[in-house]
């Protein structure tokens, strides 16, 4: 398996992976809209035997972080993480998560936020406790953060996902 940045030639395969993973097209439409809006900051695929079997996307978020975390991203929102059902439980999602965290850190992000299953994402260092001081319409036990710098350049304030998230049903 290889993890690499997506290319335009991957878009149809990525859409198929996301739709299969979620058993609905909503998250695939989110990814398409994030691309159209220029909000696909980091988009990685897992490839095996010349086929796309997984995908993860991070998009820029509004966050109360000051310089030097003003560019290119202060914070990133991770969503969605998708793996073809036939390849789940084989480490593909974990490999994509580690690659996404590394890419975010390398690109100078101060934190990654996500909405997801705490039992799964805690293993990568995400926690609801780290996200709790940040106001979000998604606040709650599934809204988690992973600080990438210590200390974070802000300890509270509002965070906001890219506009395309508002249309997700």
C-alpha cells in the first residue's frame, strides 16, 4: 500500500471509495464541494495494486490562532476519512491518519479538529477535552482536537469549518 497526494485523475475513484465507505453520497459531495471551493488543503489517497482503497481530506478552518500560525493554515478540519469496506480493519485508515497528521504538522498547522468516534480517534491523540474550550456548532463528545504545537497559540475561542460543511446532511 502507498499513501500519496490525490491527483485530478483520482477524483472518480475517490468518490466511489467515499460513497462505499459511508453507504451514501453526502460525504463524497462534501469532498467535491470542498475542491470546487478551493478548500481541499490536504487530500491523500491509499493505493494498493493500482487502485484507490482509501482517502482522507483536511480543509482549512477559522481558528483564533495568531502568527506564526496564520499561513498557510491555522487549523485544519479532518473529514472525511474513508476506506473501502473490503479493506477496513487492515490498517488503511490508520496509515491515512498518520500521513494526514504528518502533512498537517509539516504544513505548519497548530491543530486538527474533527467530528468522529472517540474510541477510534483517541488512538491518534485526538480528544474531546482538547476541543472543549473552542466554540463550535458541533461541540460535544464527538468534537475532538489534536494540538500539533505545545502550547497552542490560543486556549479558547470559536472555530469554524469550511462553508461546504454547512450543506452536509
